[in-house]
């Protein structure tokens, strides 16, 4: 148990993962922990959103009319657009994680599910703009 066999691949990893004692592991969050985690995910989403609003990558003009200038501008634009997509994807992921935790908290409290998007807008208005990443 706990030993990887060379070349055995995923089967050995699965065997290790499933080789625990007969007791099932578990974890639990209390209400304060859930609220804290929701807040942290929303803060992270705010950072990504702030970065998206501050930068406008992907619109580099070639410095010259030569072939090399055009290629460098094209590469810079491609990289900038990929970075913007990365920021947008991580913003959405952060909001989704906050929403999952909010749903869990609402279920625990026995109340109707609330949207973290509404909660997040209220928080930003109260505290002002957040610094980005």
C-alpha cells in the first residue's frame, strides 16, 4: 500500500487512492467558513474583472510597413487576446465557485438560492473599486 509500481500507470494510482481504511473520509464547513470562502472567490473575481477593464490587449499596430513588423504585431495581438480570454475564463470560474458555495450555504440555511452576481455588485458599491491582478 502507498507504493507506485513503475509503468503501472493509473491503475496503481487508483489502487492507492482507494486503499484507505474502511472508514469513509468526510469534511464539513460551518456557516462562517462558507461565507468567508464566498467572499474570497468574489474578491478574486473582482481582481480578474478589474484587470479585464484596465487592459485592452490585442490591438497592437505594426511599427513599420515591413513583413517583420507585421508578424511581430500579429504575434503580440494573438498573445494579448489569449491573455484577455484567460482573464475572462478565470473571472467566470471564480463566480461559478462562489455561486456553488452560496447555493450550499442557502441549502444549509434552508432559504431560497441567491445569486452571487447581485451580492457582488452590492459589495463593490460599498467598498469601491478593487485593485486588479
